[in-house]
C-alpha cells in the first residue's frame, strides 16, 4: 500500500510507491541517471514515467532502437551525425524514390 505525503509546503501531493526490479536493472538505472545528469534516481524515474505517459504512441520497439543506438554510440560502433548530415541522408533517400 502507498502513503500520500506533501512534497513541500507549496508542492503538489505525491504518493510513494514500491517497485520491484532486478538488481542488475537497478544498477543500469543508477548508471543512467548519473550519466544523464539527474539529481536522483527518483527524479530520473519520474521523468521516464512522465515521458511514457505523455508519449504513449512511442512504442517499446522505438525505445529498444534508441537503447541500441545509445549502446552503439557508447561502445564506439557508431558515431554521431550532425543535423545537416541527417537532412542530407533524407534528401538522398527522397532522390532514390
């Protein structure tokens, strides 16, 4: 069961929840929130939950593709491209049709 409590004098009421995760997944979450500059695990999880609710049309497959791309970038198997390079790639694809 969860307990409601005030977040602060002027803040909205929040509800504490319990969440069960594997230890390895929690380690991934902890590494990610730190790398991404969040102040806490809770802040990161609220942000992730908010994104999931605000963008429900973004599929699990889409998230998997982003995660795979992030992994490729971090492992050196891929490199970042500029905005202009993306537009050039799209233009080339349009020309091919």
